[in-house]
């Protein structure tokens, strides 16, 4: 659970050395084309469904995961 919590926190933190995605549009051209032509696919796993009362915040995510677990 601690690894999952750390990965959520790391993914939401803003890094100073990150280059904004808007400055490299060429990177996403193939993906955009696949989305527009409906030829893309995503492999996902369903964890479950939990109603939350706030729309954002690490604590909200952590509590929802505890309920699912």
C-alpha cells in the first residue's frame, strides 16, 4: 500500500525539470491520429467503484483505496 501511495504522490507532484507537453507536439501526433480514427486501445484493470465526496486530494484517493481493499 505504501508503494501505491508513493506512486500516486509522485505522479501528482510537479517537477521543475519537466518540459511542458505543449512544447513538444510532435510526440503526440501518432496518438492523436489514433484517437481521432478510433484505432487506439488501452489495457486497464478495474479496481472497483467507490463514491467520494470531494473531487480531488490525496487523502480522498487513499481513503477510497482503503475501502476497495
